C-alpha cells in the first residue's frame, strides 16, 4: 500500500539534476520547447503559460537559463523544468500569484 512518503520519494526521483538541465529555449508555433542537457527536447503549449504567450517577442527572447529552471526577468516569471516534465500548467495570473506574492 502506498503512503504520502512513497509518493513524495517517487516524485522527487523523477527529476535528474544532471540530464534534465535546460540548455536552450525556443518559442514558436504556439509552443515552448526546451532542449535538455542530454539532448531531449520537451515542449508545452504556450496556452499553458498565458503570461509567456501574451508577452512581447522581446520579453519572450529575454530569458535566463538556470540549473533547474528558465527565468524571464522582464516578466518576473519563470518555469521549473521538473514542472514542465510533469506537465504542470501556470496559473492564469502566473507563478508569482500562485506562490502568494503580489503581481507587479
């Protein structure tokens, strides 16, 4: 029988910190595609991330690759690679509201 701890352990082992590191980002054809360190490309529909879909081209192009995430400093938003791998969608207002911090 599975318990909460088993679920947490299997969820945390889903992400590989070596191979799942982002190395490039492409936005086009209504999707966000991220190439990972091991060569895989993962994609999510831009509609899953309205704050990114509705951003200007310049705002979309200004991103920073982190060890485990991609951040868009002009938008004060970002995406976690583990969340992308799991198919997690942004809230309508974006990550900042989802975490309980006020929007700018």
